[in-house]
């Protein structure tokens, strides 16, 4: 069977996450910068961990298919 290329999931950039956090807080009428940055930091961690996990899962399943 032909080897497939490695898959790599990439999280959004820090700026994209910050922009999203600002939008969410604005929609909820939250103007506190600590809250905005706290949400951005939280989302950044979640995005990074999710991307790493999905990358690992995708490549392990491809490896299993090739064996």
C-alpha cells in the first residue's frame, strides 16, 4: 500500500484567537480587557492541545493502515 503523507493540524494564530475573543466579548457586552485576554489565553491552549491531539490521532491511524 502506498504511504500517505503526514497530517498536521495547525491551530489558529494568536491574533485570530484574540480577534475572536474580542468579538465574543463584544457580543456579550463585556469590555474588561482582562476577561478578553483570559478568554484568548484559554482558547489558545485549547486550540494548541486539540491540534496536537488531532495530528497524533491522524498519523497513528495512517500508520496502522499502512501496516
